[in-house]
């Protein structure tokens, strides 16, 4: 999981979330990140309510993986509510959700999958 986490961190940008900043690169990345992680690793998408709305993350083999938790200054109190791809897509910018998802997936695949084949 460390290689996947590193690939995600290298891939987040303004193209995968309009909330991205250099100071907080995980900001706004939870929906697209949960989708891409599910594409690569399978598992479920979970959600937890937070101040700004829903926060999305993954569950793999009965274990929670929240690759974007560092965007929050305070610890989350996880509710672990089962979610869906449709809800995670709704977390992205409505006009650009497909582009944001594709931008992140393409970069992660380059950093994670293709480098693992060498």
C-alpha cells in the first residue's frame, strides 16, 4: 500500500481537484482517490460525514484505507458508511468530474502500475 500511497501523492494536482493547493495537496481529492483505489485494488468505498460534506475512502479486506486523511487538521470520527462509485463521483466538481477522475487515474497508473512492471 505504500507504493500506491506514494503514487497518489505524486499524482494529485489541480487537474484532479479544483481544491488542490501546494500546501494541502490532498484537499478535495477523496472522491477521485477512492474511485482510483477501487479500480486498482477493488474493495468498497466508504464515507463519513465531515464539516464540508461527505468524505470518501476505501475498505480493503475489512481494513480502512484513507489516503487523503491528511487534508484535515483534526482527526475524523469515522462512521464507515457503505457508499458507491456514483456518490464518490458526485464529490468531484460537477462540470469536470470525468476529467478529474481520468487525470488522476492516468497519472497513478503511470506512477504505480507501469513502474511495477519493470
